[in-house]
C-alpha cells in the first residue's frame, strides 16, 4: 500500500493568519460555498481522488437489522480490513498519523491500526444544516473570544477563520437536542484489570427544553446530569452542570449530590484540570468529550488541514455481542475490533498562555471536518514531553442524523494506564434521543430526588 500524502490546503492560509482572539462572520459570497463546494457545515464536498470519496449526504437510513433500540448495528458488515499500520510500517504512514498515534504503535508491540474503506457517513438534520449556513454570516466571537454573539444552536463557524472558532465548533456542536444514555467508564491497571463505573446521563440543549424562553438564561448552552449507578460505594452520587457559553463572564455552574451525606453542594472544581469524576486521576474535567469548557487558558492556532487515519464508523467495537473484557486489554483497547479510515481533519494547536496554569502545556487537536467532532488529541506536559493521547471512536447515529462517539479513550504513555469513557456494550437502553424535558429537571433542588438509592 503506497504512502498517502499529507495536505495543507491553500484554502486555510488566510485562516492561519487570522487572530485567535477575535472572530467575525464571513461574507455572503464566502457563505454561498456552503451547500455548493462545501457541505452545509463546512467540509469539502469533493474527495481527494484516492482514498477519500466525495460527500453525498451521509448515512441517513438505518440498516435492515436495526431495531430502533439504541443499539446501532454495523451498516457495513461486509467491509474488510484493507491493511494495518503497525511497527513494521509506521514510518511509511507517519505523515497521516499524529505523533501520539505513532508513539502508541512504537510503545506496544501488539498495538496496530486496522484501516478500512473511507465512508463519509456524517450528516446532521436539515434544520441544523440550514441554521449553520445562517450562522456563517451572523455569529461572532466576542469578549476576547470567550463568548459568542448571535448564537443559539448548530455549528457557529462552518467556515472558521481561526483556531478558536474551530474549537468552538466542537464545543457547541449539535448533539441531538436531548438524549439519555447509560454508559460505563473504566480505568484499567497496567495488567488490564478493571472495575467499571456506570452512569446514567441526561443532556438537553437549552433551546430543546419544553419551557424554552429565549430571554431566560441566554448564556446557558445545555444542561447535563450524570448519576452514578455502580459500584455501590458510589451509586446515587449525582453531578449537575449548567454549561455556559462564556465561562469567563459566568463560570460553569456545577453541583454535586453526595448520596452518603444526602446533601447538595457547589462544585467549582468541575472545570479545567480539576479531576474527572470517578476517573482514578486518569483524566481532567476538560478531557471529557476530548475537550470541553472555557478556552481562555490557551492561545489557539489554526495550523491547517490534513489527511489523517482516525477511528470512524466504529459500530463493531460498540456491538452488544462484545463484553467489556473483550475490549479492555493491558495498555489499550483490543485494536482488532477498531476501524480506522482516512479523513480530512482540522489541526488546531492550543498553547498555554503566559501566567496560566494547567497540567497540559500544549494540546494538538485534530477535528473531523465532516462532524466538527475532535477525533484525536496529543497532550504535552510542562516540559514539552508527549504525555497523553486521546482518540474518539466515532459513529453516526443514523436514525437521528447525529454524529457521536461510541466511546473515547485517553492513553497515558508514561504510566501505561488508560481510560475509556462511554462504553455501552453491556448496558441496557444505551441511547434514547428526543427525550422531552423541562428546566425544572435540571435544578439543584431536583438533585436530591435523583440521587436517592
């Protein structure tokens, strides 16, 4: 298999020169490319003439075997592995890998990346596509890039002019309006031993609330509630978050209900590099979803666009036919169950500002152009050493037209440990979209009721 090329697209040259601390909407002529040469949310429609095909609308119909139960069966069961990238040929493919991906291959003799045919399955509902096009000419970064003006929903910057706009596309991307999911998180020991922590999570975008009022709480983007259901020593603990858009002006509101103490308290450390919930020190708060929260601690650079092998269409590894012990192995997940494809990604580099503190000095984000979901992140410590590597195993929720993660991983290259968040293989009712909710369900007063064992 010949080496694929890395491309730095000329179309992003102007964006690379733009300031990362200010943003202006693009003009009507530029926005007219959306739905023409660009997809409605800003990806290049055309293929690369080789491995990446043209985008033709994404995967919009469920395969015949899907029962509508939130267990997303593989729509491409006949696809075969084309080749794999391992220690024997990693140099040949390094232009289309991140330094972190290369480091994982070099660290573990049994770690490899199985590569499959590229299928551009991503799409969003038509109203989100239409709203994204309108956003292109109206939404702006304000207050030193910490807030958005004229934004309600969808992709705010389908034609990004700088790195901060690109990262806001990930932070604010449409996740289905409202959903409930039952998932597990594991933090294996170096020998592969693990005990899952299980969660029931509910998410509702503010505009999707039954009692939505545009004038009420306009800085809130979404509401999130996470209830631990296992193990018994943690069961009943609940985290509630009101996610604000401008978190410098108004920090994220978070509360914790402790089932043992039966009390609710504010949780100011659920942000930045505060410890992740029940994660055994293996992730920070802003590692969840590969990145979340306020961007003010970093300078954001739009490095360019390139072609990268990333986890994609990860239905097989999310199958209910697999147990967690089938997936979780020493050092990493069972890569034989993974699926990688060549896709175009935006490369955004975050560098810690002078005077700010965070355990990650530099973070390199690689954002899928078809979804605005982050696919891979390389994290560097204060000495400039590559430390942690995150990957999101993506799949399209075809019955709701929503890109999502089957699960996300975070590998520690130094300790040999890792974290997996979002596993559903052994869970009942893994996903339910379109749940009707009101703001009353996301108040601190509702926490105690949700936390009763």
